[in-house]
C-alpha cells in the first residue's frame, strides 16, 4: 500500500516535498491557502506592464545543486539560463563604473592572483580576509568575524552578502555567510554562474511541478486553508480544513510547509524566527541597452540587484526596511534613478512601472534569529516541517527552501512504519 502524506503549503518547500515524496512512491495530497501555488516564488500577469513578471528577483547560481536537481526532476532543467563562463557583474550607481569578477574553475582560486579576474584595485592578499569567516563560531556576526571594510568589502563582499542574507551584512550571521560561500566561491567558478528563469519563476519552478504531481496521481487542493491540526498519542491525528475533518490513519503523515507565524499557530510550543526582512522589487517597462549584463549587483545605490530581460529592467532592494513603507510613486522614482544611472538611460521620463513589496520576505539572518530556526523533525512522529525559515544551514534562499522540502520528505519515508 502506498504511503499517504498530506503536504500543507504549496510554496517551493511544499512543492519540493511533494515532488520528492511522489518520486519515492508516496501518495500525495497538497493543500494551499491561496488560489495559486508558488508562494513567494511565482509569476503573475501585470496589467500595467502588459506582461508576466516575477514577484521578486531571486538569486540562483550554478552551485545550487538541490535547485538544479529539482528542476530536472520536474522536467524543467532548461528553464534556468545564464552565462557559460563564471562572471559576476557589478555596477557602481554613483559613478556608472562597471567591473566583473571571474572566478576560476576548481578549488584553487587562481583568479585572486589575476588582476583581470579579481576586483579592480585589490591585491591577492586582500582576499585573506575571508579566511576567518570559514572558521566562524556560532552566534557571531560578520563584523565580529572578519574585516568588513576596504575596497574588497565595498566592491564585492558587501554586495554579495547583501544578496545572500537580506540584512545589513555586518549584522548577519557569519555561519550562514560561510555556508553560502562554501557552496559557491570556495568550490570555484563552476558554482558561481548566476542563473535566471528565462520564462519566469512559475514556468520554471511551479507549473511543471504541478503537472508532474497531477500526472502522478497527486491531489492538489488550492484555496484550501488548514484551520487546525489535531494531536493524539504523539502524532498528528487529523487535519481541519474548510469545515472538513480529515483523519490521518496509521502510516499517514504530514509535512507542514507554511510561513513561520502560521506554523506557530498550528503547532503547540513551536519555536520559530520572530524578526523578518522585507524585499522590494521594481519592474520597469524599458528595453535594456545593448551589451547590458543579464544580472548585476549594484553598489552605492538603494537597489542591490538588477536583472535585464526582453523589454524590462527589474531592480530588487534587500533588507529594505527604509524603503518598504514609502509611497509607491516615490519608491518607483527612487529606484528608477538607480536603474537609469546603472544602465546609462535617461532619468526622465519615468517608464511604466510596477512595485512589489514583501514585508516579511525572509527571516532576519542575524544570530538571535538563526538560533530560533527549528529542525525539520518535530516531537510528533508523523509531522515534519519545511521552509527556508527552518534549520537548513543556509540563508533563506530558493536552495534552502528546496532542500528543506526534500529533507522533510526523506525523513518521513525513511522513518520505520511503526514509529508513524
């Protein structure tokens, strides 16, 4: 008899759990409160722009192996595209100067001794400032662990850590920053190619997963809110959703892949992060100038990440506490000033635009909040947690979300039947 697992939440963590469960032979029922799957990683049609846009610019690199394996599993392995050679582009908004860092293949960082491959005006010895980070102690910030000033910090490390952590880098958890580096720069250039979803996030991550699950016999219930979990004898005994009570028979299990505040309301005594960091993304209907890089980290501006696509330039602000509450018109003007300067375009007129604000985009990746991230396994034998806010060992990223879902699925299926 196939094992039946109820997956609550159809964001990336829930989708990854459902896909992994189905691939390993389980029967899946997937629940999602919203009328569409994808959570914070999806696309939508915007009437103002007359185009389908993503609800945020998420950073994915070629070293995100769980992400790439997930895409291959759902038949979307060709949906992420990027440069064939490792190249990280940077633009100084204040001066319009541009540079690229080109990490060499393999673990020996030959690029650091090549003036044409490293950050301009840095020396090879400057990169030794990263060594203490690789031995970061729990509960320490980046500022308490490594040197956080100088040309290398300003022109490469601070922009990259901002993208990774979604908080002011000096305050960020050193252990998480080190983990992200170990899977990218430390491995070498082959893990550092920035990738974008060529047809949008939903076409890459969401729609193919739903099709695969449906074809495999999964039940998908959109617009189905979980109202309560019932517990008895050390396990989840029932789900309550929309006035319906669903009993979990012996051998059935659940993966809870919902935001932390929802999980805390459903699971007694659950510890979870309490502070969150906002993100702001602005889409501008303008054709990128010839030769503009598909992605670039911005320095000395309000925006931190710029993505160029056909007919559109999109900028994202990470750790956007100072901007998230601004009036939308003022916010569009502010971010367009950065984009126009970075792309070498006229500041006026302001093109058609759309703004997306995620007030609680990620948990705040600072030491106190990192210590509040719960493990996937709970004290109920048939309940696992998933989400980028759980203890993945990574910042709140697509890679972390997918790993968390896959881990929750594997833990359930590897658990002896008598324990569940």
